[in-house]
């Protein structure tokens, strides 16, 4: 059984994230979407809220599990039995940083392979940061985050 992990902050989950999740779920028996608990970042949503949001938007994908972790991706992947790390790429800047992480993860866990999935062109400008910046000013985020998540983002900003 091939198990993969797709890790990120997902703060909030975007349509770009969901696209990568849906496509990766077709490639593996099990895809674990893992929310990274990063103490160095200030998040809009708690880890539990982000997990709930991911469960909501992935409920139609029967081979997707949602989890959270703190620490190194390589360690968590071994802990859950994942042999592949999925990473999404929007542009060359993403590739540069993701490739560095790939090299580090290879040193930390040689049994973990990394695959890169290119973002669909309609999601190239999407990021959680951009979604939050539009939402804070009351802008339309329909093209940025799944419809199930929009009320939660809007509510956080009181708009």
C-alpha cells in the first residue's frame, strides 16, 4: 500500500491546496494531509480549526486522512508509514525553496521520496497569505478558498 503525506500550514486551505490534494489522492492508496504546527508562525486559525476545515473540504475523498504534527516532516512520515512527500509548486520561487527542503528531507529520511505537483494555472497566484490579505479588506475570496471555508475566513475578520 502506497501512503503519501501532503503537509503544510493550510491557514486557510485554498483552492490550490484542494487541487493538489484531489490530484495526489488519485496517485496513492492513502494520502495524509498534515497540518504543521509551527511555533514560529502566528496563525489565523488554530491547528484544530485547520484540521476541521480540511476534513470538511476533503470528505468526498475516501482515501484522504487529516492529521497534524509538530516537528520534522521526515520523522512524521516515518511515524505514519508514508513513503512519499507531496509538494505543490506554483512557480520557480516555490521550486527553489521546495527543492532545498527536498534535499534536507533526503538527508533526514532516505526512505522518503518527494514528488512535485505543478499548480493548475488558475491557482498560480493563490496563497493562504493572499487570501487573508483580500479577506481583511472585505474582498471577494470565492476564487481563493473553498466555499465551505469562506464563512470561517470572513468571520475571523468580522466582515
